[in-house]
């Protein structure tokens, strides 16, 4: 069950806009040891929540790399989400109604500012290991550059030091799909469900890639309707599934935060920024990931002093980090044994 941290003071965003207060939803697993040296901080992807055991199967278990018997694991729901942290589905105190589309745009740096506030409230000044995957990796990279002394070790997986034009193109296509829904902009949380479902369909193509689709969505050669393809219902189902648990305004704001990501912005460029990272670093790329190809992860690793780089073989593309938990567990344990 999530816990909540309430910040009653105004929270100023990078844009200059201000939220009157802030709520941060977070989950913890395990027990904080006496000298507070066993903290692992996990940062989640786009539509996940703070319950790591829910969205990352077979990781928060005894003997796994997120072993709650050894570590105190923290995951905070990111700013702009609809899973408890302040976002478009939260009540705007000025109106007594949900913010919806009136919620201001936020950046990855704003999200990291929330993480730092929560760490301070929890009395955590040092993190044993930080883990950032996908959009969570954006946050982890930003945090490690903002505060290089915060963590002793860090793992970045299926992510990048900035939002590439390739990723921004997918995001823009989703925004365009959402904008075609005539209910988008209406002040209600169930607005633009059709647009959101279409956007999710676009996103899934980038998450799964050709190998996963061709492996899991093959049609029966004897299908009676030559125009029916199994993958059509899969795309529709996944869009409808997201609409049951997410609202369009949260989705757009989180995607826009990804658009804002550039760790080198205002810091002399990406390479100069990444030189600030002091932690022992593992960078993991996924062999078939088309959203964050391994070459991008190799470039990231090459820019971080003393980092290690590994490629996890998987046919599941970007979603490989969610599915190939055994392979990821082996990579993490190998790295920990050598650092």
C-alpha cells in the first residue's frame, strides 16, 4: 500500500509556475538498517506506479536483486502521475475540482526535485544503489548529475541522457492522435478515451518492436476472414486497458516531461554533465530495443567515468526489462560481485 508525503509549502516548477502544495505517493519494502546504508531507490517508467512488486514481477523477492530481506527499497510515484502524487487528477485547491488539462507542464528536473524532497523527509541522505529504468532512467541520470554524492552505485537501463528526436517523434504522434478526439480539453478525467487508446497503440509499437510482435501475434493460416489480424484486437485491448487505469491529462504531462529531458541543458552539454557522476555505474541496453538502441546506451556509458556496459539479449525490445527478470537479475548480481 502506498504511503504519502505531504509538502504544505508551495512547490515552484522549473517553468516558474507554482503548485500550492505537493503530495508524493511512495512505497517501501524491507527494513532500513541502523546506519541507513541499505537503501535502494527505484524510479519507474511512464505509466507505472510506486508499487515496484506490482509492475516489475519477480524482482522484489528474497534472493533477487531487490531483496527486501537485505535492502530498504523505496519507489516514489512521479510528479504528474495519477497514482497518488500530485498531478492532473489531483484536486486543484483553487477550484475544488481536478486539475485536468489546467495542470502545469512539468520537467524531469521537477520530478527529481520531488524525489529529493521525499528523501529528505525520510531522513535519507545517502543511497546505496539507485535504479532507473526507461523514463525512470531519465530521472536517475538527472538526479545523479544534480547531486553526484547522493548514491554510491547506480544502474541505468533502457534509457538515455536526453530525449532523442526518435522518442520525441513517437510522443508527438501520440499527442496528434489524442488531439483528434473531440472530447480532449474537456474538464473531466474520462475525456479523450479514444484518443488515449490510440496513443497507447502507437506507444506499444515502440515498446515491443518487430521480433516480439511477430513472435506473439501470428495468425492462424486457416483464419476464415482474410482481413482479420490477431494483432488488431491486441492493439485495441491494450488501449482500452490503459484507459481503465490512466487519464489522458496525466499521460500527456508525463510524456511532456520526457520531452524536456536533456541532462546537458544549461550545463555545457551532455558529456560535460555526465562527467559529474561519481557513483559506480552499470548501464544496460537491450539487444532488440528500438526506442533506446544499445548504441545509445553504449554512448551513455562511455560518457560516465569508470562505468560498466552490458547488453541484455532479448526479443522483447524495450519491454525486455519488465519481462526478462531472470536475465536482469543475473546481470545485476554479476555487477555487484565485481564492484
